């Protein structure tokens, strides 16, 4: 991996005060090393690491993704109540879920309009609103 990927990954982790362990650096480089945002599953990230001959277990990938989410570096988007995708783009934006390929992509936030969302129940506040638009190819 290039020096640029290492710098980006190190800065990404440092921004959340996460220690740059070998496993975190390996996965951070795959996630943000090229400066692009990603939507990954734990399985797809594990596969990408394996293709680069990186030594990480699937359990480590799951645990690291959870640590990245807990640190505010990524967010988890759940589809169908069971399939988790992890997004490096932390801005508020909707997603397209492509049913035929089971992939998640960003949808244009500027085209989404809400006129009202329900009030939160007493004793609660709205933390976020996730919008996933399911697509089927015609």
C-alpha cells in the first residue's frame, strides 16, 4: 500500500482517537486509503483483505467495524432487519438498495424532501433518520 493510503488511514483513525493497530490500519486502508467513501459488509471487507493477502479473521473484521462505528468513523445501515452495511460517508444522506445485487449506494440527498417526521415519544429524541430506497431493475 502507498504512503498516501497510510497517511489517510492514520489520520482517519487519529481523528477518532483510535490506536492504529495492525488490524485497524489494514482495514482502514481498504476503507479510506484511496480517499473514496465505501459501503461494505463485514464479509465483503474480509474478502477484500483476503485478496490482498492480509491476515485478519472475519471476527476481527466484525469487531473492528463495530469499533469504527462506536468511534463515529462509520455508520451502520441495516437492510431487511438483518443485513448490515457500513458506510464511511458520515454526512446525512439516503441510500439506494439494489435488490438484484444486494448492494448499497448513495442516493442524491438534494432530491429527498421531508415535510414532517413524527414526534419522538416522551422521554426520547430522534437520533437520526435513515432512508433506504429499495430498487428493482426493470
